C-alpha cells in the first residue's frame, strides 16, 4: 500500500494491517523531462508480503508519473484497482500504472479501462515480456513497460529507513537520486510488448 498525505486509504477510516510497516519519505523532485518540480511528503505502507525492492519500485513509479490527479490504490484490500492511477476530475482513470510483473489478463483489463497503461518493473524485463508473448492484451503495442535497474534498487535498499529524505532528478529518463552524501544513478529503459 502506498499513501499520499491525503490518501483515502488513510482518511476514510480504512484499516491498515497491523503488520504493515509505515515509511515516511520527504522527496525533492526535479523532473526536467516533464517540467515537474515538487517537494513531497509521502507515507508508504509496506505489506509483509512485499519486498523492499517492490516497495521502492512503487515509490519511483509514483515520482516518475507525478502529476495532478495521481492517486495510490488502497493496496491489497482492492486488487481490482491499479497500483497507482491518474484520474480526471470525474474520477475516470486516465493512466493505469502497475508495478512488478502483472499478468496478461490484468494488462488487458487495464488497457480497456484507461487511455494509457504503464508498468514499472524491478524484475528481468526479458522474462516478463516473453511470458506475455501471444497473450490477448487490448492495445498491447501501446502498453509502456519501464525497467528500473536492479543494481540501483539494491543500492537504494541499503539506504532504506522508516524516515528518509532524498532528492530525485530526472533527465532524459536518467535518474540521479541523492541520499545522504551518495548519489545513485539509473537509466529507466522502455520496453515494448510484442503485438
């Protein structure tokens, strides 16, 4: 589960599992690719079944997609929703964002329910894409698959704390994440589903 400061999952009395671990991230975001410059304070609930790499991939996906109307799902309590959604003022999903390695049925549903689908994976993109070959996915050629380098996530995990501050600069899909005295770098590469 990933929550922003006014997330409905916190404000409408839904219960976060007692075994979830809450992280607080203070982020200075400078996304030169999209002209987005924000100071963000985020609360992130990590479910016991989630790896640290998955948690951080969700966080990076949120930051790379940050825009008006972005929302986190209520988490595992609502598996029919995307991990992250960008909605218009009517509540319609404009962008459906998945994290990890969703199956073909989920991507098919996402592509029919929204204008844009993006997947951020921390796994081997080659294996993920080969699993989807020949599967029925609506507008498969338009589904964006973004791979975050494992070495970057491994290095970021070594800095992970319950309260953490960092800055993230994005330039041409290259990430520069400064935490403490260290700067971690990563190229976020786009892959395409076979149509």
